[in-house]
C-alpha cells in the first residue's frame, strides 16, 4: 500500500517528521504545489497509521518522527523547498494599515514549526544571509501577532559584530523583550545595536534605535535620559526630511514628557504628531490620539480623555489591532479607576483581557490593573489573589519594573488596616515581597506598635 502512494511518499513523510507540529492540513497546496496527488498521499499515510490528525496538523508519533526525520536536512530536496516557501512567506512587508495585514497571522499557529526550522538551519547553514533574514522576519511577525521570547537569542548574540544582519537581529530581539516587559534586557540589546549602527554610519538606523532606546528609558522610569535620546533621534529625522518617522518620534517624546510631568509639552508633541503622517496612515494617528487621551486624563480633563480614547477604539476596531485595543481599554480602566467608577473600570479590564490571547505578559498587566481596582474597592482578598497571579507572570518574563510595582501593591494590600494580620496563610505573600531578614523582624514585632511603625 505504501509503494502505491508513489515516489514522493517517503520525501513527504520526512518533511512531516522534521516539523514538531507536523504540517498544517490547510497548507498542503501551498507547501507542496509540485506534488499533484498530495491529498491522496496524506490520506494513505493516515490509513497506514503513519500519521494522524492533531489540532488541524498532520503529524506522527515520536518514535516514527525520530526514525523518518532527515539526518541531514540540507540533503532533503523537498524539505529545502519547503524551507524556502516558509522564508518567502515571512518576507512580506507588514503594514497594519493594509487589509492584508490580517493574513500574516498565520504565524500564530505555525510559530513552533518556523522556530524549529530556523534553529536547525542557523546551525547547519549559519553563513547564509537568507537564514538570518528569515530570522529577522520571524521575530517581526511574532512582535505583531504572538509576543514571546525565542530560543535563537544565544545564536544571534554569537554572530560577529561585522555580520551584515547582526544589528537587525539584535533590534528585533530587543522588541520582543519589550513586549514581555523586560526593559533591562531590551536596553542592553538596543545599546549594542546603536553601537553597531553608529560604526556603520547609518543615520536612519541610528535614529530608529535611539527612538526605541528612549522608550526603554521611559519604561524604566528614566524619562529625562529618554527625552535626550528622543530629541537626538528627532533631529536626525528632520535632517532626513522623513515626516513619518518624525511622527513616530514625537509620539515617543509625548509619552516621555508625560512621564516627566511636562504635560503641556507632551500635548504639543502629540498634537504635532497627528498632523505629520500621510493621509491613510491610521496606525500613527491612532497612537497619537491614545497618548493625547492619557495626557488629558493626567490633566483632569476626563471628557477630552474619553473622546481621544474613543477615536482610538474606532480606528483599532476597524483594523482589529489587538495591541491598541488592549492598551486603550487599560487607559479607560485607569481613568474610571481614578474617578471611582469601579464597574466601568472592571468592564474595560475584561475587554482588555479579550485582546491578550497571544500575549501572556499583557494578561499579567491586566491582572495587575484589576488588583488595583479590587484594592480601591477594599476587596483585599481578590486584590491580593490577582496581584499574586500578575507577579507570577512578570517573574516568568523577567519584567523587573512590573514585578516591583506588584511588590509595592502587595505590601500596600497587606499593610491595610482591613487586612487580617500576619498569619501563617500570609507566608507566601511575605516571602515574595520581603527579604528574609525583614520577614523575621515582622514576626518578632507582630501585634505591637513597633510593627505598625516599621510598616509605615
């Protein structure tokens, strides 16, 4: 029966065996266009129990996969052809303003396969620029559609500094670390990237790296350092007469100026950014309105803040931009939290959570925000439980700044007069937020005025 499947059957089996997930049953025409009877062959594999269906993929059991997987992938003609088809599919320009942008979400179901493909070929074919180009494109797709870290980081950092694609790889890797909340690692990678681009005297890339580095400083609580970097980047874009990138830079500066409490200057920067993008660039317009909403919230002008947030909701919903929708719902939750409109805050947090399917870190941020709302409602058990869940997420991703915020919130919750005291049930909390010496002091001082003075 196997022989009747034809000469291509063995090669197809080796491709299925190579990929951890197998092959997507909806992609057979796209992956194997030269094999005319591919559907019949795969049906035959299932009849022979060589493969089976699992969550939309045609895959096989581990012993078969180990036996049939090609020993040297470079010698498998069909696998190499499949690799090139994946590489070509990843090389498309990603424009969130374009209706076809949604098609690039195919990566969310095939990221494990692509990562394995790259892991193998960056090892056995490391001198190929095509492999590293594909690595850059893969990270870009993850940034847009499935924010997570990758196993390729050590290989990227081991590339020689004079490798053509090392700064591109480092830059995209830094963006992944941004989206999982690890700003320290993001800063380290961007600093290395900036050094490489300065050595190559590429003004455009220097400015782009500066723009992202200034944002990393904002998220690390260093707005003044970030403003200096942002102004340097803006100066380069003005010299290059690139209005689109000027708009991007002004948006970053508006965020930084807001963090530095320079609200009027932040409003001016964001307002300038709205008028710079070319007609039809909805993404930059959306980003400008979002920071304006945050600025007006800080100014106490709730109606203006809600207006700008609703503009973002309208634009982002039409394009189904999950990141923007998540962010603006969190912004509105913050606004309603400040006004003690707790039901509205909870509503927007739930809506934010609906846009976190491909980002565990974003879900952690929503949990942290919800913990704050519960705390303001004096529902301390719910607040502590949600904050602990958020802390687990932040610890997993090395999100130090978010972890510190969680620690402060947990301490505030536990120090509340309504808290039930430092019983054995609170050991988990105490071990998370305090060093051992402080825990010992707390238990020695339990129930005394000394404890109350110490906690303040």
